[in-house]
């Protein structure tokens, strides 16, 4: 097969939804395999590897993101039902929830505020454009919700998606090291903080390290989603009119 | 299994409808999460098929972020323009929120029975 044949074959294949879907699953499997191979080194995050591989492929073949998304949307769609499904691990924490509800609500509101206020202030001081500020503000909540909030306050949902995922990756890779430095040993507090600051990617990571941390992370993530979705748009309109 | 997935989708659908109808800033899936959670509290013992379906959806939760993350290729210009504030906010704010929340919660949560013993401190 000559070079042009391969190019033509790619042009044909890239328009099929099957291709985008297959690439997504294969890239993630490669990422997950590497993660396992490196003894679950947080730096080898399967999401980072998958995104990097696919982005490289799209850039090097000149395939538009929209074409890729025709297939990838089937995976993306599941974010909605998966968000609903978080009710189940949340329900499993019912005992803790009942025992420490005021503390938990306070912790979530605190973490949500620190995350969004410090983000906006820091990015503003460093000269970010208004659209970038609004896109960054909800970066600690899970992607579909963050994109909705960004849209609401004048951000760019696509940029928000990128920032949210980068936040999750930073939290999942550097977070445990920083919490070790701070001598934090309570798995519940560590997991909780992971869920508040680094949403689903942090929660996935927390589950892999410790079951208790994972459950608290899922709990904090679910509540933070609610807390941020309820408070951030109002705060934003209040401050910026 | 299908019934469980249908229930999850029904919750999401009702969530979307409520969000749209009352023009709420809260996205549909989050309201759906709330609806399912209320349902679980009322039912007390969630059916096994439902918990299995939910667990299956959540095992590879991070995979579901890949398609949106690849969207980075559409934002390269904006990222180039605002790379410093974006990078600084991503790293500094995320870690600040995490450490402060962890410190606060380790002080406030009721004393654990045994939380240091399990898992490795990685």
C-alpha cells in the first residue's frame, strides 16, 4: 500500500464514529497499562496519556476535533449517567453523613470557596482575560457541571473542560505528595480534600489508594458539585455584575 | 441491569427537565444525582442490580473525561495567550484548596476508629 492509499484510508476511516470511539478506548487502555506497569505511579495518569496520544494523532493527521468527537461522544455521554450514579457511593456514606453533616457541609463550602476564589484572584493578578477567568473559576467540579457553570458566567465551556481535567490531574499526581508534606494521615480528610479539589479524577485516584479515602472523596466531590453549582454563579454575578 | 440503567437515565432526564423548567444554574445530572439519592434514602436498601450498575459506570470514571480533555487541541491559541495565569491557577489553587480542606477536615471530623492503618501513604 502506497502513502496516498494510507492517507485515503485514514480520510475514509476518520469520518466514521467507530474510529473516534475505538481510538478513545485503545488510548485509555494503553494509558492504563502503563499506569499498571509503573506500579501505579501517579505521574503515569491514564487520562493524561490517553489525551496526549489522541491529541498527537489528531494534530499529526490534521483531523478536526469535531470529527473525532463524532465517535468520542458516546463515551462523553456517559458522564451524565455516571454523575447520577454517584448517588450510590454517596448513599454508602450515609452513616458518616448523618454523624458529621454540619462539619461536612462546612468543609465542602470552605473547599469550594478556596478553590474558586484563589483561582480567580491568582489568574486575575497574572492578567488572564475575562473569558479565561470565567472558564477557570469552576475548575474543581466535575466536567459536565463545570462546563454548565462556565457557560452560565460567560466562560468558554471547551476551555473549562481542559482546565477541569488538568486540575484533576494536578490534584491526583501532586496532591498526595503535598498532603504527605503537610503530615496529613487521616484517610477520610485526605480523600475528602481530594474530592473537593480534584473531582472525579482525584476520586478515581483516591479509590485506588484507599477505600475509605475513595468513599470520602466521592462524597466530597458530589457535595462540592452541588455547592459550587449553587454558589458560584450567584457569587460571580454579585461581584462582576 | 437494563432496568437499573433505565432508572439512572430517568433520574437524569427528570433532572434535565427540572433544571430547564425552573431555569436553575444547577446542571441536570446533578439534580438527577439528588433525585436518586433521595430515592435511596426512601428505599433504605438499594437493589443489588442498581448498585452494580452504578459501580460499573464508576469503575473507569476517569475514562469518561478523555473526549472532553482532547478538546485541548481546539484551545491551543487561548492557552498560549494566557498560559501563565492558567498554569499558576491550576497548580497553586488546586493544591491550596486541597491542603487547606484536608487540614480543616482532619481537625473537625469526629475521631476515626482506624484510619491510618489501611492502605499505603502514597
